């Protein structure tokens, strides 16, 4: 996951993962694309990211439905190379809307994000946070810079792969941020499906399944919250080796667990469906 997972009288949610990459998309069977990160042509791209979470909370037999929608236009620049590719992500546009029967609708936009997110990745995509933007309180309930740095780009095998090959990787997070802590891991099973053509361009399609488990702790409006969830997901991404980028990703997952709220006499049950999309803005 690339963000946090918690909710209260506000709401704290966790999207899954996003992506980008490197390789040679025109290679034939004798020279399959190398899945390893490198500098994209021009060194700058723009992504559209959208996440939706539909959550049902069991409050002792009374069910509450919560919906969170988050979208962003991210301008990303790259510097360096090899095992130290630095990524600077600027939130050109951002919208968050969280509808909660206990607190109505909470909204936030890019005016509550001050500064870029900067992180480094190695050739496998393992990310390390360098610096984080300053976030307003509502934005911080849905966006975790540390989680985004760790998992925005999918893990790659840093070698050439052929259609039919499979690999496994794990993304771990242990973050302490202004509004709480997040600990957890996601285990991915990847499968190189083969070439696919979209709008005249040839991409390598990689499908995956995931198992995610994490614990998020925060304090909001004087209330302590601990959320413990786990679940499975399924998705795919499209790798453009000619541009060293993942141009599209789609993920859908289901997480279940419990939430402890200081004002509640017993833990609350949680069942959530998370849908995420990432798409490169053409012209990059």
C-alpha cells in the first residue's frame, strides 16, 4: 500500500501501490525487456492517480458506510541514475473527499500540501524517503509520504524477463509521521503476461496478486485510534520499455480487520474495498 489505513470521526485510508520502470519495449523474444529502473527520456513525467475506498464499519451491530475518494495530478522529475535515482513529486492538483455518517463530508485540496515529496529508488524500485511536504490535517488522514515513497513504484527483478516468468517481492513500511505511525508489509506475486498493444504502442503486461497487512495508529480530534487490517489484492501494470515507464496500473483489494477507538467500549469491525488507478499523461 502507498498510504495509511485508519479512520475516525475524520477518516484515514490506505491505497495500495503505484508504479514506473525501465527497459526496452521493442525487444523480441531473444532480447526480453529488462525490468530495472533507469532515467526516463527527458527526465520528467506527469501521472494521474485516483483511489477510492468503500468501507463498512461494524459498531456493535450497527453498520456505518464510509467512502473516501482521492485524486492527484503528480508532476515527477528524475535525477541521478544507477542505484540512486532521485524522484521529486509535486502535487499540481489534489482532491480528497471523505464521507462519514458521524462527521459529514471532509474535503481537502492541493492548498493543504506545501512542498514536494522527494525520495530515492534503486534499480529494483525500493524507495527511501528524502523529504516530505507539509500536510494539512485532513490531507494527512489519507496521504502518508513515507508509505508513498516506499511503495509508489512496483518492485522489479532488475533483470530481463520473458513472458510467463514469475517473481515475488515484499514491500515493508515502518513510519513515524506527524499524525501517527504505520507499520506493515505487502507481499507481491508478479507474472509477466506478455506484450499487449494499446493505442498503437506495445507494452509488457505484468499481472500480480498481493497480500497486505498493516497497523496504523494516530490521534485525531483528541481521539486515539489503532487500526489493524489485512487482505488480498489483484492488479496489473503496463511497462513501456521505450520510455522507461509504467504507463498504467490498476489494483483492487479487500481488507478486513478491527479498529480500536478510545471513545468506543470495544473494537469495531472493518471491511473495506480499495480501488486504485495510475495513468501516465500522454505527451511525456
